């Protein structure tokens, strides 16, 4: 083998190694390992007000890539990165898993969690089996979101409207029992929660 050929192959190896190093470094810069999977437990969640607020909902990232999650949330379209957490109400959570986790949900998993001042516990998790406090199925609502919105529902995105106002959402968020000061409920939030309670009774058949 000529010295020229040997030199060329050596350059190829060095270039490949450098490229690999750049990729690994890039992943490390956002706190993600190339082979890291999203593991969700009761301890994966926290006070909703301690997450990043975007418009009227909150986001986080279980793998540390909060900048990636925020970028998509603020833009309002695009695919959320792996590890993304999206919450509108303290009891309802969406978590984005890796590619191939579930094609039908674009790799999102739904959670209904019980929350109190001591923390939270996962009550129901999965895909088509999770319902919200209104008795509505999470998958049936989010599957109607237009593809460019990656299963996230907001006004005008294709999802069915729900009879809950932003004032009600805000009241639920501010009274998340895991958050400091949640016991100090304003008159406006108390009224919003009362109205929400009546809607829940109507939709779920409660008395």
C-alpha cells in the first residue's frame, strides 16, 4: 500500500472520529445521551408552576433538553424533542418518548396523576385508556390535532373544543397542592373552580 493511500485512510478515520465526537458533544450539551430512554415514575413530576410557562400551559423536559422543548412550544409548531413534558392541568400530563414508542400517538404517552401536598402518584398511564377530569378521552382529543402541531391541542389546531376557560385552567394551576402558597385561593380562582366543578358534574354524571 502506498504512503499516499495510507495517509488518505488515516485522514478518513480521523475525520470519522472527529464527527462522532462532535455529535456526542452536541448531545451532551443538551443533557441527552444517544441511547438514553425516557423512564417515567411518580418522581418525574413536580409543581406545575415550577415548570416553564408558554401561553396558558407549562412545559419541561425529563432529559434536560428544556431549550429544545421551549423552542417548539414557543414557535407553536414542529416536533417536540424526546423527554418533553406538556401540562395544562396539574393532574394531566403528556410525555414524549423516543421514536417508535407508539406511532399512533406520535410517541406521546398520556398520564392521569393524583396530586397532593406530599407529591404525586401515577393513577393511569398509556394511550387510548387515559381520560381527563371531564371524563373525556385524551387520545380521542389529541389525535385530531393537525400534524404540524405534534398532537398538542390549542384553539384552531383541529382538536374538539372543551368547555373549560383559561380562567379555570389558571385557577387549577395556581391551586396545585404541590406548589407553595396553593392554599391561598383568590376569590376569582374560587369562583372559577366552582364553575369548573359544575361542568365536571354535568359531563361525568356526578351528583
